[in-house]
C-alpha cells in the first residue's frame, strides 16, 4: 500500500503533466504525412512560403448574391469581377477555392436556435426554432460554403513578397467594397485552422503559434491528418474518409459561375479550386491566332474529304464551327477592351466515407457538369500533385 503523502504528490504531478500535454497536445502525425503538404513555411502574418522563391497570401471572400439584384446591378458586379481579374499581371497566380463543408448539426443548432426568455415572444421563437429544425432534419442548409481567394507569385524574399501580395490584396479589397463584398486577409493562425478544417474536419484543436513554440513542430503537423494514403490510383485516404480529385475539361473561352452554384446545391462535401494565370497580351493574341488558324485548317481538311465524296458543305462539325467563331469573338474582344487570356486549371475534390459513396458523389458531379455542357475527367496516378493544387496554397503544382 502506498503512503498517502506519496499518492497526493503523484496525483499532483500527474495532473500537471496532463495539463502540459493538453496545452501543446498534438495527435501524432507521421513525418511523411506532414511532408506531403508542399509548402516550406507559414508565417504569423499569413504569408506562406511555398517554395524557396514562391509565396502566397489568402483572403476570405464574403457573399455577393447577384441573383436577387436587377440586371443593371448584376452587370456592374460581373464587370467589377472582370476588372479585378484583368488587373493581375502574368507573374501572379490567382486561385479561387470554395470549401463546401458539412455542418456539425448539434453545434449549429446551439448557435442559431432561439433561447426562450418568458417575455411574451416565446411562441414566435418556438415556431422559428421548429422551422429551422425541420430544415436541418430534411437536409436543407446542412452545408456552409467558405470562399477564399489566394494570390501566389515568385519573389526574392518573404518581406518583398508580403509587400507585393498585400498591394494586390488591397486593390481587390477596394474593388470588392464597391459591390458590398467583404474581403479580408487571413493570418497565419487562420490559414492553419482553415486548412486543418479541410483535412481533419472537427478533429483538431484550435491552433496558435504558441503551440508551435512549445511543440517544436511545424505548421504542417497541425494541418496534416494522421493518415494520408495515395495507394489507390484514383483517390486518396484521409484518416477515415476518401477524397477523389477530378478536373473540368472542354469548357469554353468564358466560364460562368452557374456550374459552381449548381455544385453547391448537390449536398456534397467538396473543395473546388480554380487556378488562373494571365499571359501577356502579345503572347495571348499570338496563341489565339495560331489556334484559330489550326482550327480553320482542320475545317478545310474536312471539307476537302467531303468534296472527294461529292458532298460540299460550307459548315462542318458544330463544335469546330463554334470554336472558330468563339476564337474570332475573343480576338475582337481582347483588341477592343484589353481583356486578358488566362491559362486555367479547374479542380474538384469530393469526399466520401467509402468507395460507393464516392462513386455516387462523382455521378452527381458528372450530371451537374453535363447539364452545364462541361466534361469531367479523372486524374489517375496524379492525386498527390492534384491534392496540393486543390488546397489554397496559391500555386498550381
């Protein structure tokens, strides 16, 4: 039997140790898992050093519901978006990321339901609570979309990069304020916590840089899940969930937002990332003219084939004719307005509990894409590179 004094002392020591562990506690993450996240450092001011000479900054974008405004206001909003994107030079990568995350319903209920106060208005509160509970139970409004814009560019050092990226951010903030959209830069802590939300879900403690000092680890360890497995060619495993990344191909010269809005209505937990980087006007015009010439040559070739069989058509395949007309229209627009041509990569990452759920989710995405005249392709053996491009690092890997 242990003496009472020793027991008390050991209990006190044990409690102290537990408190210390809780302060800096971090679930064990394999080094290889943390190293899969392709960035070097994330500073307290929110600047991410992705590579030795490449940096990024992320901003939280508020909602602009132009579906409910008049045509004139809607046109002004779209024009403002266009002006902001076209203000970027050919050295800056633009990334729009939308994280459609499933809500923790119990937490959400606690935050939105009205508390009864016995002040004569409880009847109304009960009715509002009943309607909100009904919506939650029926699956409506069970997702929340977090929208981010990240800018990435090469620079010689972190100080210069922060200055350059902050100037871009301030210009966008000023532009978005004209259409009443919130646009705020994320600190390092906010970026870590948001990335952890994406990869760890609810299973992570709020991060602070004090934790980093105590633990001797990197920010990647606080973001990375315990398990990150790329063994399957078509998807990866993140802890107890699967994530499949696909890309959008064969879309026109202009890509509207209808497809994204339709995706958000699909009751799917997913991450959408659109990367865009402009070419210089001279390069863009040259590429576009070359592409138009090649398509016209293809058209002549097809006409000659038909002529040899005794058939002559002024117009051939609908898609080819449409692409030629679109290229001509785009050349005209770029000449008249100064709009830029952007190289884009459009990725979609969808979560599922198992292969069957993943397949069902992918079927929904393909149906939504088809209704918007878009094509979805898988990325076999490219999931790791696609994974880092999907995350809001401001870099297309």
